[in-house]
């Protein structure tokens, strides 16, 4: 459920914040809607408020906050003949939610609307689902998989109230959103926040500024994204129609993912055990917008019922242009995507509008987004296959259950443009493209993707940071991911951001270093490499991949310039031939096996920002490091009390990656 209100200040005192959290258990939504949810009187509200504060050990604040709740309730009750009926917003959102796979955007959307506050109430729960027929325990938002779409304008403020009723602690990362001025809302466990414990409540609030395009949100605790905790986030610009050079008549999101029939936690435990070098879990299949159909007879070892499963179907009006926003929400596989017999134009890359570039197939790695514009002008038939194929040559092992291709139906239709469930159409008989299927995991050719808005990269860097990415075998024959000599292991009870701010505030000499570069005084470089950069600088990052696998590298808080990519060792004379006139800007770019990637960015967004491989298994194996940008500003921050309270809860380690001591003493 979404609530729109006029934009307002996000600052709240501690007492009022606690009062809101207590009353939020039973607060009426801002539009006054009371047709959904469970209605309760003032006695129940007071009881629930007290229960809330019993869980949060802040009695001085609690007394003042409960007083505020009671005063507000008493005033309303005084003027009414009976206790007011107030709706629980989380319950209202659950009641209003319907599982769906329709991620079509409103074609009457007001791009010029003044800034709004768009508020959502999400309940996270575990549920047994069978999206392709095979049942597994998944993580859902308001009963939905995939999660609900957030649709907003640049300049809007997004508020997401999260109630975690799942069995494990969790968090939500807003992939690609800058979070300029709200670093603590980035949702990265062990870096910008402690996770939300099971039974806990947390509110994310951030303003979206200086960006538009296709984004998404997902869990950032362990490998929970593989179990379904993700959804799309679309940001519209007032210049959207201008920056998109091909006018389109419909607009929708299409999420593709590799899909595992086993719980990700069990797969992760197996992946991290001794003697498992380069042995990532191989998917069982794939989904498009959460849908596919498997043959249950071929899976006798699984609990399976495909009578409720189906293929995603896109109804597209003929002789029109249609924008399809593809997001790879998977954990491991790169996909090649096509629509049979249709050439398409790529018009957006990770939130950057680009000049139309025409292709038959689209390569997309985990975490990446591409918009294409498809013209429905083929006279040969009324329906066509949309195919998404995993590049299986990048898998180190075999999986007998693997079906590497997932399909959706593109149906020419004069009806209202939408994605449909339950509609019956004849299966397409369309023709595949004759080109060979890709056998190497790599990005699209970035030199062919030219940003629509010309932005020249800075002429020269102030500093160059050389990172080598690889896997190393350490104690107990454990294979772990590394940047240089550091393999990331998060502290779920003490995130680096809060630890740094607290240490600086008490003038701890270990936290007051002002030198740029790897900060090994403040942070333990063995488990949390942090490169510190003071002031606004231009920096280059060279990532040298010594591994035999592809690594899509995602940087939080930024879009960077992709200056060059190549095979072998980085040749330093590359600097003699860089084209800085208008390079592609994105937040997730891949470095191929035994190859290198050169990116450039301007350090103008203060905060603690993660750089990591977006293959979930690699991140959890340790392939993550951090940039502390503008410490002179970050050190003066005071974190919201809601963030610090998260770290006081118990059970934060539930759902996190197991520590290496799990295998301590294992000598084979």
C-alpha cells in the first residue's frame, strides 16, 4: 500500500520517532482510508504502545512518547462519542495486496507533478511458494513475490516502513539510489546499518535527487535475494520523454533471475565449505517476473504442483513502440535475452539514458538494468517467444535439473496494454535468431552505448587505486573472495559507519586519521578493507581480475564512468588513448575472467560505500571492500536513533553468512 503526501522535513526528535513507531502499529493512513485492516479502540492502542516500549529499553523516552500517544488519543476521544477506530497500516497493506506479476507502468503518469512523499508499509514474511511448480520456502513482501513496485518521480521522498515477521534478520538495499545525505539508509548490513531483527520494525526514508531510470531493491543480509526478497524501483524524470529518443506507447518492468529449488542458506553453507574452489551453486532454472512452468514428472525428488504455475505473458498493442525495463535480479547467471524475429534498441543502462543502439540479443549480468524499445511490427504471427538464456559455459559444475532457458509470451493484442496472468493463448511458433549463443560472460560493448546527455569525464585523476580481485585458499582449505589482501566479513552488531562516527566523536586516535588511501589504523584490513578519501577528488579504480570467473562490480552511492575494459594485465599506456568525451556511466560493470576494468568517479557523495561483486555467492565469500568518502563530513554526522536501536536487538546474526570458524580444525 502506498500513501502520497506533500513533501515534508525528514527530521524527527527521538521521542516523536518512538511515538510514531508505537502508534504506527495502529495508525490511520494519510488519506483517511479505513476500508482495509483491523480496527481497534484506544485501550488496544495503548496496550500495543506499551508492548513496543517493553521491547525497546528506552524508558525515559518511552514515558514521554506514550504520553504523546495518550494525549493525542484523549483529545480525539474527547470530541467523539466513542473511541476512534484506527487502522493498522501494515494490516491494511496486507489486505490490499494481491499476488501479481504485472509490472506495467501507468501511461498517464504525471512526470511534472510537484515533489511528493510516497509511503509504503511492508510486512516481510516467510512463505512456501511454487512459482515454477516446485515448492520452496521463500521471503515475501505483503505476501507478494516478486515484491511490489515503487514508482516515483525524481525529487520525491520515499518512506518504506518495514515490519520483519520473517524467521531471520534482514535489510533492504536500494540498488543504484545515491542516498546523498542519507548514507545510513543504504541498507548494507555491516556497513551502513545493523539488520532488522526478526520481529523488528524499521523505517527507510530518503529523497531521490539527481537521478532517474530503472532501479531495484533487494535484501542485503546473506543470500536472501535468492529466496525472493526483491522488487523493482522506477524513478521518472521530467525530461524522460526527451531523453528517451524513441517515443514509446507502453512501459513495463521485466525481471529475470536464476532460480534455485533449495534454500539459499543451505546452498551457501555447501559453497563455503572446504575444497569448494570455483564451485558456485548452479541454478535449477529461471523465472521471468516470478513465473515459469516445470515438468513435475521430471522432478520426482521435489514437492511439485505446476497447476498454478504459468509463463509470463506480455500483451503489446501492434504497430507501436514498447519500453521493456530488464533487471537481472539473480544471484549468479548472466542472461542473453531476445524477442524472436524482433530487433530492438537499447535506450537505458543502469539509469543512464543512451542513444538507441540496435541488437538482436541483450547480455545482462546480475544487478544490471537495461531498457529496450521494441516495435511490434512483425506480420508473420500474433505471438512470439521472449527468451532468456543463461550462459551456462560460465558454470563450473553440472546440475541435472537445470533448464537454462526461460520463456515468456509476447502477444500482439488490441486490448489494454498489460502483462497478464491466467490468459490463455496458443503457444508461439516464432523463429529463433540464427546467431550462435554467447559462451563468454561479459558486458555489452560499452563503446556502442552513448549517453544521451553529454558529460565529459574529468581530464585526469587525483589518485589511482589498483585492486586485484581473486579467490584464495586459506586455513582449513577454505576458498574465499579477496580484494587485495582483504576478505570481507561483516560485523552485524557494529557497522563500519556507526563505528567510525562513534570513534571519531570520542576522539579515539585510531579513528582520526586524515590520510587518503587504505585506512588500516581504524579498520581491520583482513576483514574490512576501507579506502579513505578526503575532499572532492577524481579517482580511478583499476580492478584486475585474477579469477577464472566474471565479476559484475557494483558500487553503492555512485554511477561511475566506464573508461576501458580489456583482457590480461592492465596496460598503463591505456591512459594515452582514453576517450573522455562522453563515456558510459553506470553502477554495475563487469570485469571478465583474467581481465581488467578501469572506472573513474568524482568523490562528491559523502559516506561509507560498498564496492562488491554482485554475484551473491562471491559477495558472501568475501569479495567486497568499502570507500569512506569525505570523512571530514561523515565524522560530524549523528546517526538517527532508529539506526542505533537496530544494533541493540538480539538475533542479528540469524540469516548471515556463517563464519570461517564453522570449519575450524577441518583437516580433511
